[in-house]
C-alpha cells in the first residue's frame, strides 16, 4: 500500500469514528458522505447513515407522543383542579376554593366581607318533588346568584342548599345592598319543569370591619349570623356581631335538650276552648305544645319552634302533638261529648305540611284513635302559607279530599286574601287578635273586622275570633255575626282535666 493510500484510509477511518461518536452523542441529523470507493468503509458509512435516519424518525415520533401525553396529563390535571375546586352540580366554587381565596385575601392584607345564605323551604320541595327537581332548583338559584354579584366576587356552594359569597373591596353599605338584592331576587318563584317553586333565603353577613378574628373565621361568623336570621324570621338578613356566637351556642344546646324532651316526657299539651258565641258551648279546642324545661321553666312554642324546624325535629313534634290531642279527644268523645260536633285544632309547620305522606298520616292517626278525619282541623299561620307552592296546594287538596279541616291562623296579619283562602281549600279563618283587641271601642277596628266577617261569610268560610279578652269584645263579635271565639275571656290554655270540667259545665 502506498503512503498516500494509507493516509487516505486513516483519514476515512477517523471520519467514520467521528461520525459514530456524533451518533452516540444523539446528534442524529449528522450524515457522512461516502467516498465513492465502494469498499467496506463506504458500506459502513451508508449503513450508519440509514441507521441515523431511522433513529431520527423514531426520535421525532417519540417526541410527538411525549408532547401529546404531556398535553393529556396537563388537561387531566386541569380537570382534577376544576373538580377539586368547583361544585359539580352548579359549577360554582366549592368550600375548598372559597377557603383558598379567603386566605389569599388575608395574605394580601385586604379585608373582605362574607355572605352565607340558606334556602328556606328547600327540603320540603326536595322531599315532595324529588331530587331531580331539587337539583334543578339549586342550579337556577346559582344562576341568579351569579347575576347579582360583581366579577371580583366569588360565589360558592358550600353543600346542600347553602351558598356563600366572598365580597372584595366593598363598603359595608355595598355589601348589605348585595345581600338585600339576593334576598329580594330569591323571594320570587323559580320555575322548574313547569312547577313554580317558592323558596326564600336567610342570609348571614360578616362585614370586614369589626367583630375581631381573622378572615379564617369569617365563614364561621357569617354562618352563625345566617342561623340567627333563620331563627328570627325566615327570609331575613342578619349581620354578625360577637354576641351571636353565644346565641348560636344557646340554640345548639336548646336543640339537644329538645331531642331529649321528646323522649323523656318533658313536653305536654294544653288545650284552649273555641266557644260558640251564641250558646257558650265549647265547640272545639286548640291543642298547644308546652315544654317543662328542667332549668328554664315553662316554655311556649315561640321559644323553641324555630329550633325544631332548623333541626328537623318539627316533624316529630307536630306528630306527637297530633297523637296526644287525638287520644284526648277520643276520651272526651267517649266520656263527655256523646255525639255532638267537636274537633281539635292542631298547628302544623309548613315543613310538615309539605312532607310526603302528611295527609295519610293525619287520616291514619284519626283511625287509630277511633275518630273521623273531620274531627281534626289543621291550622297554618297565614304569613307562612305559600299560596303558589305546589307541594302546599297538593297537601291542602289532599286534606280537603280526606275531609280534614283547614284553618288559616292569625288571619289579617299577612298577605292572604279571603278569595285566596277559599281557592286554597281552607274551611276556617282565625281572625288575628290584633283585629279583636279594643274592637268594642275602636270604630276603625270595628269596620275592618266587620268587612272581613262579611267576606268570610260570602266565601262560606267559618270565622273564629282569636284573643277575645272581654265580654264587651265577645258581644261586639256576636253583633257582627262572628260565630266562634277563642281567648282568655273564656279560658287560657289549660291541662286536659281542667278543660274537661269546662266542657261538662258549658255543654251540659
């Protein structure tokens, strides 16, 4: 081999070695031109070039797959983030995201306000029409809430029918304006699958200033204020104050004690006579729950009824009163009343009225005690009777078909009309005591009550005057054509034995 040929071979081998090193280093776009010698080295060069091209193609394919997989993982992560921080039903923020934003606000050194609201009457709609209707109602409420806040605010669903709103950079007046707009908007009916669903919102507000504590406690404080709002008047707004913590703790303790009272004989039923103004006979009685609290003494329903409703104990309480009163009337029918017309009036919460099986429960109770359904009259307070609520209408129709009496209590203090009362399958209206007090000396009061009585008779409704305290008031009512009266003039609510003595005396 000549020196020139040897040098050329060494150079080609060096190039070949360098090419192999580049390929090994991952530089797959490198290529080596053959020398046109068509020998073994050129064959190796061609083979390595082909290998580089094949590896380069595989690498591009792998990079594409890696990119696609990375994108899929990013999308999955985003979906998981959304799932972790949003409510799957309404699409609103959830409790976790709300808490994160509260912490972010605190770290930024700004002071927010928080609103917590709970839907009054939602459980009855959910129970009556099913969870599908209930879920659609929640979605509709969420949409209303979105339309009532600013872009900078956060609307969250905390769970069930409870929502919260984080209000940023707003004055107390602006925050309360938002709360009032929400209260007003949710008072209007929501149409779901052709049904008008009526709910209201009890709203608790934790303003940014005052009250002490960190923003971590804002949600708790707003929640406390919301429960106070529910206890005071459904559909109201309550602004948090430190004293509310004590009130909330007291309500929680009272609820626990009420559970115990229902099973330990602390509750009792008193009876107040409803008297025929013409004859003086006891025509009916109203059964009224009382609580002999071991520490607080004798409690009337206004002291524990809202707690019973908030905790779901109202159903057990209403049915206990009904069972107790029905058993007592059955004894009076057997021992005192013979066959004369006589009924017992029992107050029922709207929550219980709308519950599935309510009417059947009333009828079954009367049958167990040997009474007729018409021996029971259900009383519903006027301002709590939601006339356009489908579940309420359904229950009232069922009571009418079963021949169970229905009376509107405290009539004249709310928005119901006598025409509506007739359409709502109501049999009696109990004229509120505010329209009876001083009836005998107040001419304007006399005219108002007279007008109500005329219309009641026109609609075939039986009027009962509540809160009668004097013979003069009773006489004025008789003169105006009111057939029945109830009040301390005849008797306060008394135990069954005391009322039995009155029945024996008055009905002899």
